[in-house]
């Protein structure tokens, strides 16, 4: 009798000790932590963070976010990245590198420490992580096909100006993959219209004031410009202000990139004629999903994951089904 009682007590003790282990699922169920390092403080990346956090909540993943750089560039992003990684406990990094070259070394150092890297929105090198190179260590690039988008912007702008006349581009930075591709895609697209002449492409370095000044100078040099492409929110807003200052609203058609509320309002007000909307929340969600699957089952994502984009025009800007594509903080 005593022996039976002792056996029962021993079994009860085993159950009490094992219960928390089974409840938590053991070490295999340890919650993973994914870090996000944005490119700059703007609505695009705030919207991407929303997508990241929504997917992380769904999957049970911890998220830590680095300080948003006040301005674009590796000289600001790199120390913010170092501060983020110094917190420790990070299992995977999502980052929008602000240079195709300057971020290679610091990100390679992180990868070499056993922390996988996925680049979102922008990429390293030429973005081909499948070939042998010093920048092929990221698991994947997740972002818009910027070259295709640039080409389609050219096609839309050509229609707006009657497929003839002079056009001008305000780009941002010659060492950032996304805007390089947008500019190149626009060149390819506009070259298909023999009666349209591209008179120049300037780089405002993400400075709206500089974009306005460059556009003003371009309009003075070529007063018969009829179309402008601003490759991001800062270049588009700067060029729109220059056109307004010159009294040319409506006469000069402006195509822009990124569906911020400011640009959508400008489209509604007639100051801008076209807005390409990327899908930043989807990019962020896809990044978390790919990271989660890699951390949990070592499932390798495709080297490139490319969501689509949408175009806002004067005809659809007020449509209810288009409002989901407007960026928000």
C-alpha cells in the first residue's frame, strides 16, 4: 500500500514538472525576434512597419524597430543599425539599405554572426543574390519591380501629354537601387515614343527644396517642357511646387511615385496628374512571413519576391476600393 502511494506521488511530481514544458512547447517553440531597420522617416516605411507588425502578431513573432533615420543615407542609417543590433536577442533582420554599396560591409558582418538578413524595398549590388558576389548573403530581396514601374509611369505620362513634347525627371540618389531602376525604366519607356524628348535627369538627394530649385532651372532652360516625373515623394512635391510657382499647373503634367496622403491630396487638387502606389504593408508582411518560415523550418525564400503596384489617376482617386493603397502612419 505504501509502495503504491509512493509511486502515485512520484508520477504526480513528474506531471507537475513536465506541465510547463509541454504548455510552452519546449525550446522549439521559443518566440523569435525579427528586427526592422527602415530607410528614412516617411509614410512609406511607417506603412511597411504596420504590415510587419500585423503579420508578426498573426505568427507570434516579436518585432523590434530601429530608430527612423531623419534623412536618407548610409551615414545616418549605419549608426542607427548598429544601435539596433547592439540590443541583442535578434534572430533575423529586415532592412531597407540606403546604398547599394556602403551597406554591404556592415550587413555582411551581421550575417557572419549568424543573423540572417532580408532586404526590403531596396537591395545591395544589382539585387541578384543568386550569383557569386560580395553582396549575395541576404536571403532575399522583397520589393517593387521599380524598373517596370518606371516604364509604366513613362507610358502613362506619354498619354497625358499627347505622346509628344519634352519631359524631365527629378531623381533622388544615384546610389540607391529603387530610384536607379525607376529612372532607367522611365528612360526605356519614354524611348518608345519618338515624338517625346527626355531633356534631363537631376538628383535632388531626397531634398524637396533642391528638387524645386532643379525643376525651376529646368523650366527656365526648356520652357516648353510638358511632362515631369518625380521619382519619389520629395522630388514630386518639389517639382510640383516649382510648376505652381511658374504658373504652369495643368500645362505641365506631373507623374509621381508613392501614395502619401500629401500626393493624393495634390492629385485631387489638380497639382499632380498621376501617382504610383507601391504596397509597403504587403512588402513588410512578406518579409516577416519569409523570415518566420526560414527561422522555423529553414525554408529558403525565393531570392526575389516582387509584389505589384497600383496607379492613382484623377478618374479613380476617390474610388472606395483605391483607398487601401494610400500610405498611412
